[in-house]
C-alpha cells in the first residue's frame, strides 16, 4: 500500500476502511445483511480483470468456498473492533498476532479426520532443516494444509540464504502449495502473509490428486517436495472419478 503504483483490487464499498474501521459503524442485523448478502458474494465473484491482478485472484480463491458462521452482528462488530486495535505496521503487534495465530494452528493439530493430520511444528522444522531448500529452488507442498512446512522452509531460507532485496524477491517466487479444503487453505494464505509473502498467489485451492499424472510437464517441475500427505482416504472427483490418497 506504500508503493506509488499500488491499486486495491477491491471496489470502494468492500474495503475494510469503508465498512469496518469505524467502531460506531454498522452492527447487528445491518452488519449481518451486508456481510452475508453483499461482502461474501461479491468477494467470491471478484473480477480479476484483463491484467490478471494476483491480489484479486487470491481474495476470490480464499472466499469462493467460504461462509460466515457468525449469527450475531453485535458479536461480529465486537470482533471487528478488536481487530481494528491491531497495528499491522507495528512489529510488536505483528509478532503478537503471529503468536496468536500459531496457537490457533496448534489447536487444529488434533482436529484431523479422514486421513487429515496437522504436523507438529517441531517435526516440520526438523524436516525443513534436514531438507535445507536452497535459495532459487522451487519448494512444493502438494497437501500444504495450514502451511507449516512452507513457513519453516521460508524461515530456513531467510535465516541462511537471503542477504539482499533481490534474494528476498527470488524467495517470494519460490514457494508453492496446494490445499483442497477451504478452511486450511484460508489459514495457509494468512500464514503466508504473516511470514511476509506479499502475494501468495502460488498457494492453490485445488486437489493435487484430481489431476492426471500424464498432464504434468516440464513447467510443473520443482526442486524440493516437503509434505506430510493425507493417509488412507478416498476422494471422488467432480466427474465421479475416485482416487486413493497415500
């Protein structure tokens, strides 16, 4: 937003500053009607445009299967006002928010089902240290969940290999992930943003197993695969095709 050429992908009415930033703004049923009837539907169908705005694409992919589960507009306003107190330009506030987020992700570790498993941070960190992805290598997690392996790989490369602005730019383009479920995909996108991946367009909301192996070509080649794939589940595709997970 500090760049001279920055252009928001959102129309004015949908921007946080215009509907959420005022602590005395809309609340109750009016807020619920706006979120459910205007905000979510428009974000799900956000126009990317002919220039292929990556930020617009990210917003649309995050919300395309998303729903608002809050039933009280008053409680929603209270949550919004709490968020407004966080200064995302403050390193202390960002660090605190990151700690809270890590706690939320940790609480999800025991919530897996149907082969779903959230890998403990100590394991993801150990694997990233052992694999030791190099700067410039493409790193892929084909079942990335909330992004634990990818964030550890990012931290590892920043710690040992990123020395210049150009190095950081290269890192931003080197991290790839795929996640089928909407909630962990949204959590992963937020995780990437909290780890300073400015535009996490390479985190796809998709099913890796739904794509035939023969369709992969040289452009899909990566250097490092680091993952804990789902075990024992069976998925049915849109056309009735089934595929067994690892």
